[in-house]
C-alpha cells in the first residue's frame, strides 16, 4: 500500500516498482490531531515528510507561512526535511507520510512531554524500538504506558532454527524481534519474513484463539517477550475500546466479512485513516481483533459490546 502511495509524491513518481517497495520499508503513515506542531531535528532524525490527507500550515526558516491542503500541487513535494528549519501546524486531523524517522520523537505536544526519546537512541541495536513504535501505539498509549511496556519486556536469546511460537498451541506471550531474523510458517510453508521491530503473537492473545502460525528463527537473534496478562493490561485493553454505541462511526458487520487474522488485517488496511469505525457481528474475539488491528494501524475504531 505504501509503495503505491509513494507514487503520488516527488521524487518517487518515476521510480521503478522494486525501488518503491524498498523505500516503502522505511516509510510510516502517521495520524495527528488538530493543533499539533511538528519540527524534527536533524541531529536525531533523518527523513522527509509528505501530506497524505488534511490541511497544514507550513512555516519555513524565514518565517514565511503557507497553508497547504492534500489536493494542492504543493502537496506533491516534501513539506519539510528534518533539520531544514521548517515547522508544520496541523489545522485538523492530518495524515502524514514520514520516511525514516522515529514517530515518537517526531511528535511535539502535551501528549509526548517527558518521553525519554534520548534513552531509546543510545543503544546501537535499539532500532527495533523505533520500528515497534508505530502509529497505533504512539496515538493510543500515553508516554508513561509506553515506558511501562519497554520496562516489562524480557529479552530471550535464540539460535537459528529455534521455534519461538508453535502453530496450534495456546497463546501466553507477546513478542517483538529485537535483532536477527525470523520466519512466519504455517504447515511448514513460509508466509512472511520478520525483521527487527516486527511484533508477533498479538492476534491469538487478543482474539482468545490458539496460535494460527509458527515463528521460527532464521538466524541467531534476540526476542523481547511480554507476558500475556501484562500485554493485555498495558497494550490490548488500551487499543481495544468497547462501546455500546458509537454515534457517527461507520459500522462494519464482521459477519459479512472474511474473518481470521488475515481477513481482519486486510480489512484494517482498507480503512480510511481519517474516519471512525465500530465493529459489530461475529464473535467477540473477532470484534476485539478487528479493533486492535485497526488501532494498531492508527485508525480510530471501537468494538461493540453484545
């Protein structure tokens, strides 16, 4: 999805598809509320920012201001490059595409005051933290909750060929790959490759189902483990928000949609980042997982109580 989105912007429009896919691996979609000011510092961050949806006020180093909407020609070019002295003020809910930056350090406002970004930048192998901190975690968890998550992780060193989770077993742990590489397999068929910062194990914990795939280390490495109860208390209970009603939200009846982790993940990828949704129908675990996957992507979503 991000590779297709990159074609909207210069200088990516003329790139070959394989090159776009490579660039997309270093890109993130970030959703911000109104009246946020963004001004990343090149000393800590490198990258450029593009406007996907919404309206912003851009102020350059000389103080000249320009209001830019996503349909304007100016939105085809970078709003700012880290360290160029430009700042952005969001004039409503805004979706931005940022390439190669830590989204926590990138956000400036009361929600992130006091977050220990410098501590995350000190260790050479802590790039996994930066990738793990996606839009959902940043938007829905407070800074203190995020720090509690990192403090609760237990590192486990594993050798190539070791199985981290096994298909069909009960779920008792959430994982983030800290270094090395791993593969997701089902019935010995390779489904996906994991890189540092990728998380796994959440689907079964949120839905209450057994593991739907195995994860095997492809090289020596290290995983960060979070006990199931800690994961629910610090993460899933904050991202999965149960409601009796959600006026104004787009209702999605999951009984009419493909379910299971793959179907619900595909559904979450289709949702409008600027809209609000409520999931109804199907089993409670399906509604919980749909809301979790949507929130993890940065979408405002709820699960309806029976």
